[in-house]
C-alpha cells in the first residue's frame, strides 16, 4: 500500500462502510498470512526505578515517578514468574529494563534466563539504546531479538535523540537479531501524517512481529490530560499498519482490545512486573494480562495455538 492510499484509509469515517471494508481487508490478509495461528508474548519488567529519559507518558519517568516502590528483580525472583508464564503458554519472552539499567547486569541475568526457556521460545530484550558490540553480545548469550522503536515525537516527549534510536535499530538488524516494532504511543494529538511517518520508517526494516499501541493516560504523567484514542480509532490504525507492513509472523495490538482482533490482530501480550502504563508496582495486579486471558481473547477471535485450516 502506498502512502497516499494509507492516508486515505486513515481518514475514513470510523462509522462508515469503508471503515469495515478496510478492517476486513486487513483481517483477510492476516488469516491468509498467519493461517489462524495465534501467539502470546509475555514480558517481565525487571526493575521499577526513576528513569532519566523522563518520557512524558511513562509512570517511571524521573520527574513524575508514579509507581511508589523502587525495586529490581534478580534471577531468583524471575525464575518462578517465568515458570508460571510458561505453564500458561507463551511463544516469545520479553525481559524489560529501564534505559538506565546496567546493560552488563542485564546480559548477566539474560544468560541465566535463557537456561529457563525452552529452545522454541524466542527471547527478546527490551532495554535502552546500545552499540553493535552489545547487540552481538546479546545474541551470543541466547537473546534472539530486541524490541526497539523510534517513538512518536521522540526527542520532544522524551529526552532521547531520535538518531540514537535509529542507530540502535540498525545495530539490532546488523547483528542478526529479530527486530520487534510498534507504532506508539499514539494519542489524540498525533496527526495521521505523523503516524504514517512512523509506519513507513518501520517499513524499511525486516519485521516479523509488528504492533500498534495507544497511549494510556497514566495519572501523574505530563501527557495524562491529552487523553486516549478510542478502540475504533486504534483498530483503524492497526488495519492500515498491517496492510502496509505485512509482518510475516504476527500483528499485535496493545493493550489488548477485542475489537482490534477484527482487523487482523493475531498476537497479544501478557505482562508482569513494572509497566510504563501502570502505577501498580506489579502490573499483574493492575493492567497486565495473563497468558490465559490473552489466549482466551485470541480463541474468541478464532485463533489457535497451532496452525489450522
């Protein structure tokens, strides 16, 4: 889909017949591409500490830290949580840390985490920016991919230079790690042109797992009063993103919304530990889905754990 067509579809009225035509196109693409295979990815936020990058939408930002408690999880804490996630069923496991977390410490813990994961479970790093040598080291200890993006209004709503994000993404791809990408965090103030800039930036990279995420208004954060886009708007952006990117393995919406599964979403996240969109010290007691909850939602949309005709 070229940019003019994508912009046209983003501008359709969410109550029009064209809206439903578009999400049907995206759904048909996913059903053909993914063969009704559903996926659940699970993530543990391994530390809750004030972050110097001070993202205006994040509960962990240094100037507006909203989580209350401060803590780090070691391998002894992670082990039972990973075992629980595995028992409920997950395909990919994400280990997340704030941008200030020591990458050397992350790699040390990741080495032990890999031993807990079956070979078929992909292991994904969700950390701050890093150089090419670090990307190679992550791969050498068994990390298979990295979640890394250039966010909407990076450098404006965050204290991170967009060029630094771009360089890390290049390092990930160059090192042979799988790149996980997302259009986020989308708020009511973002224009369709901005959103398309992000989508087409992503389109230049090989992406097997793609996502779209709306911004959650976290109490206490600077962007709280900007509000949130509704589920219909989120679903429309999901559909356009899916049609442009055509990810080879999965299309995700975050946080999980059942409506968006009508637009071709076949993958959802379960979350434990710290969460940038939650003020609860452990998001499993707040906003986070469990794998069981995610599988139930996927099943309702006709997606299965194995390929099905």
